[in-house]
């Protein structure tokens, strides 16, 4: 193993591995492990294990904007580097999803295409039921889709794969594109 891409959850791991495969890459054979942290709070221990204090691998990562401080402090604590802003984070190989992975994929595909994926997964009826709930009625379709993707265990990973498979490879969300390019060096 030569590099580790640290991501918050399993859906991030699935999305990156699916995107790499669509581009003809086999990350495992390249010596790149995509490691799901099971939450941003585990970044310090992962950095200690995979980074300079531990295995000394080339590190990269993908994180949600709301978890940026966890990643920033973790990188500094592990001796990877100091990041004052997002450009510093990117220089260190860590790329932000504006809200989260699902938001990035929904924006890249557009709500109608995501609804088509939901239909292809046989879940359009449950999505329409969610849309009719009083609390959801004032939300945008994009916000409703994000809510739907997180409503039961395993759905985020299921849709990470399906949405990445539906992506036009010319419209890949920037953080996904950049993190894979970073470990391609």
C-alpha cells in the first residue's frame, strides 16, 4: 500500500471506488486504499495509523464542509501539515464536499436525473411519499432527495454507486475528481 484516501463514511468509499473503476482504475492494484472512518471524529486515529506517525503513506481525503475543523485539526496534530484555509487543505490532499457527497452528486446530475436513478432503483414511490410529508413540502426537490438518501441504513452507499454510475464523466464533482487525481501522482 502506497496511499490512503480517508473518507468520512462508506458511501464516500463506494463513490470513489465506483468512479475509479468507471475510469478504468483499480485502486487496490495501484496500492491505494480508500478507508471509511465511520465519522469525522475518527480522523486523528486514522491519520496516526496511516500517516507520518504510523505507516507513512501518502494521504488524501474527502470530507463534508461541516466536518472541516475535525480534519484541519487532525492533519496538524498528526504532523501532516497546517491548513489555514481550503487551498491549504487541498495542497495537503484533502478536498471538501460543499455540503456532503450526496449534495455534490445531486448537483452534478441534476434533480431529474437523480429521480430517474431513484426510479431505476425501484424507490420512486417511497420518494414521492416523502415529498408529500408536511415537513418536506416547502423543500426543494434537491433537498428532498438528500433527505431521502439518508432515511435508512445502507441507502447512501446504494445510491453512491448508482449515482456515480449515472454520471457523465465530464461532469464529475470537483472534490471526487481532485482526490483521485491527487493519489494518481
